[in-house]
C-alpha cells in the first residue's frame, strides 16, 4: 500500500480576471481536477470549484495559516494590490476583513512551493497599468525582483516563486509545472532569469509560427486578416516573447494567436501591459522596426530583410496581402 | 436583528461578499459587496483606440469574448465600420460558444454542487445529486468539463485561444475560414450536441426548445428521467425553487443571438431607450454623481462613508433591472419562459433562471449550426478602416450573464473616456441614492434562514442562480 500523503494545493484569486482558472479548465485530455487527482495532488480549496463557502472556506485558510493543514503548493492567480496608499484595501478577501495581500504573505510563509499563475501574479501585468492599485507580482514588480514577497523569498523546497506567466497561460504550462513540483523534480535551475519554467520559456512564440515563409521573405500583412507576417506592420512580438505557443496548440488542434490572424503581444513578458506604443502597430525608426528579434544584430536584420525582400516569390508576396491563398504553390516548369 | 457576513463566497466568478441582516429567522435586508477594484476604465484612458481590443477582454476571463465583442462594436461605431457578413457570423459564433460554455460551467461547476452537500442527505434525490455533481468529484460535472473543453476547440480554431483573443476587430475578424475548417467546426458542434442530448437533457434539443409551458417542462422531465435536467427539475420541485429568489420583475436585454432588445415588465415588452440610463455611485466607493456612461467617470474613494461596494449601481429611468438568460428569454417571449414567469407572478425565481439558461444552451447550439452552414468561402471576413482623431461609440451585446455595454470617447487620437456597464453590475448593484436595493439584494429579502448549514443553503442557491461575474462587475 502506498502510504505517501497526498500533495496539498490551495488556490487563491488575487486581483485577477479568473482567466487563468478558465484556461486551466480547458486542460485535455483529462479535465483539470482529474489530472491533479491522478498526480496525487489533493485540492484543499479553489474559489471556483470547491464545495466550501463562507466560514467553511475561511476555516481551511486559517488551518493553512496556522500550520494545522500542511500546505505544499500555493497557487496565486492575479496581481497583488497594495493600494490605496499601501493599505491593500482595493482587495479585501471577502468575509475576512483582511487584504488579499496579507493573506498571500501569510500563506506563502507556510507553503512548500508558490506558483504565480499568469502574468498578473508573476509580474503585476494589467492591474499594474493603473498606478492607483500599486499592483505587483509575487516576487517581481514588472521585471524588477522584489514584488510582494521580496527578492530572497523561497519556499520550504528551496525554490523561488515559479512564474507560470502568460495571459492566460497554456493549461499545459501550469499542469506540467504543478506535477513537476509535486514529483520534486523542478529545481531552481529549471527556471529562467524571470522565474519562468524553462521547459516552455526556452522557446519563442515565433518558433513554429505557421507564417514562417512570410517571415523569411519579409512579406508582411498590411491589416488584420492578411496572411503575411505580422511583425513588420502589425506589432507582432513573437520573435521576442518566450513561449512554445506555436509548438503546442491551444484549445484543440490548431489554436495559436498567429494562426487566428493576430499579433503576439508578448503576454509572457513583464511590461506587456504598457508596451510604450500601440499594440497593433509596429513602432519603427527610419522604417526599421524598433523591436527586433530578441538577439539579432540590427545591421544583419536590415541586410537580411533587404535581401529576402528582393528574393520574395510572387506567390508569397501576393498571398501576404490577401485573406486567403490566391496563388497556390506550384513546381516551376523545367 | 442579527448580522451574517458571507465570504469568501465561492463558486461564483470573482470576489463576492454578502452581508445579511436577519430578523425572525428571515433575511430582513441584504448588502452585496464587490470587494475588488482594478480600474480598467482608468487603464484605458490615454491609450491608442485599438488598444481597447487588448485591454478590455482582460477584464474578465470567463466573459472575455463578450468583452471583445462590445469593445469591437464600440470602436466600430466610432470608426464608422461594420463587419462584412462572414465576419459578423464568426463573431456571433464565438460569442455563442462562449455563452454556451459559460452556461454549462455555471450549471455543472457553480450551481449544482450545492445540492450534493451532506446537509441534503435524506432527500430522495440527494444520492443522485452527489453522484453527479459533488464538488470536484461528480460524474456529470466531469463529463460537462470534458465536453466544454472540446466545444472550446471552436475558439481555438477561430480565435487562437480562450480566453483573451484579438481576432475580433471593428471591421470583422482577423481570420478567414476555409472549407476544411468549416467542416471541422461542424464536427465540434455536432459532438457538443451529442453530449447535451445524451447527458444533460436526455432528449433532442428541438424537443426541449419546443416546450411551451411549466407543465410541459415537468412532463418532459418525467419522460427523460435519467438526465441532469430531470434531476434539477426533481430537486427544484422538492425545494420549491420556483418560489425562491424572486426578482425585481423588470428584465432588460440588448438583444443577443437568441433574441431581441427590450425591457420586459409585467408580461409586456417595451422598446429599449437607454437615454435614461445612469450609473448611481451613492453606495459605491466612488466620487461623483449619477451619470450616463457616455459621460461617466471612475474615481475611487476608499474612505467614502455609507459606501459598501466597488460596484456602481446602474438604473434605467431610476429603476433597477435584472439581466441575463431569463431576461433575454422574457423579452424574446419564448412561450415556456412566458408561462414559467406567469406562474411565479412575473418576477422570476431560482428555478426560472436555471431553466432559462438551459433552454438557451439548446437554442445556442441550434444557432451555431446555422451560422456554420452560412459561412462562405467567398467574400471578406474583415473590412478596412481608419482611426479618427475624435469620435464616440457605444458597443452593446449580451454576455452569458446579460446585457453588456461599452461607451467609448476618442479625443486627440487617443481614448479619452471608456465606461463599461457589465451584466452583474446590474444584478449585484448596491443601493441607489433613493435607498432602493439592487436586484440580488431585493431577491434575498424575506428568504427563510433554515437552522444548520452555514452559509444558509437557500441564500447560496439564490445568489448562484444569477450566475454572477464579479470580475466584470468591478472592472
């Protein structure tokens, strides 16, 4: 008989839209709750699907805080609001009279691991675009270490806050992170410089983009619905944004932002809420995009772009400005 | 007089606290508190107009597409562009899928688990409710979540992911749909229809939508006794849910996929005129007076006396209104809902809200099938447009939970004003300047507080029957 006690998980929603939970509920093939149970993870409480409400829920939170219940995994979804004026009153955990910021600090102190679910919990993200809220992530405020818990915070397991960034993150990013933590196989070296699991953050959203041929030839879309590359004109940040978004699909068999015709806004990166320019236009300097592929020298980019534009096949050029393929690939007659 | 504070009030979307004053074993008065403020309306100020397409859906992770639709429509009106037929069809299809997924999530994950509680052990339906809907363990809930995940493949295909897509644009959608994709869409929706007909309803969607009276619905439940719906009808009868949580009796709809716009009162539908719409802030932690959202402001004030919520209180011609599936069905005049409402004194109830949602779930799937059939390989999916330096627009739609409106003002090429009136802002609004309660506050008054379970079970049923989305409420 297996006598290993289950790994416990508590989930809190700080200043969130609930979308990370909604995304996670789309996990396939096994539904989220079943997948957790199969991995030996016992859900202590989740605001969206646990039975306990009101004082029954408060009792669970209190027991975690006192240590009466062992808290192995603490998932926090949403930014932590410290406003107005440091009071945290922009989010009171209902029924408790205490700010959510207080609850997150108290419970994190008891947790084996803390997982920031989504970019809000990781970096502050959208709520931090309103300075009144004084919103931060759990261990980062934007790209600066610190956040609510402080730069040196780590859980009982010796791992800092694990940032499953994304708006919303892929259900696989979250489940695989939770299962790796439950199995004790996720080490600090498995995280990148911003605390994101490298198994997905080692890639760029650009990897596997189905518009790759248009990218290679710099055959660019001019407006939404065009098939061409979205980087030159429409603000796409996929060559800068960490994520295996185009390598694993979303919601079925072909889901991805770029597949659905729109630009990557870099939602796994700190600061995506305030890019400093309109989301859907590429800021340019002397006709050259300001945001170049993440580690590409500018001179090379300019040179290669000019070369590839001059070599663009007519088919690729024409299709890039249409909403469906008008010229099919065809072998050149010998 | 005793006071009961209920929170965290879970299995609702977002943060909710309900405070009850009790006298003689009943609710004497209720206060509904939205305890979270994020300030999206302030975030939008000064941004490029099309940035609203990124920011607005992030208000809510469960109504994300609805927020996108409202933002795209408000921008479309300001920019003077409308989607071509294909683009409008895809937008409607996405909205229909989100609303259907949300209705199913509400029923299986949020509402029904309360009947599996041990407090109801001994009721003739309890063992079945526990087997099907016990929180995190019920068989029906598990099947519902799997079916929901498969239905959301429509969103993956058309919108990249769910939640938070950018495919919905003022001029249409950013992706055209090819022949193979149209066939796949048909397969996904056919799979969802099979789930509904086998599990949730136990009969054909058409036989459900053809029902025309309370009695016919009861008989339908008896004929399809093994379905999740039949279980609900049995326990609803036993607990008299048709007499619980009586609403304000004024139903407002902006007209969605399944119906028309209007204001329903006492069995009659009046045309909708939003000139008299005001957002009252007398009991919200907000500065300012009652304004139409086109002129509205959002200025938080955490120290305001007498205030008890971050929610504003929308009122139409000074009166509160209930919004949601029941409101849509009432305004559209579906015979089943008209009869159900008539049986309950024209006010609506816990039973009525749940029935209206499930009826609409069936209607939505039939509508999706029609939309997919109408999609064409010919014609545009998106129109071109410019962005003027100065313009105004309003975008109205129906989210799963009811009427959703965005009011936008562009000045000097950037957003100068953005106000959102969300469904649960209507339903869970605090009191107004005249002291009139919001719809939920009114629906809770008079509720019998049975000894034992805490929080009181009937209070939980009533609150959840509205399917609140607090994330939208306190944008």
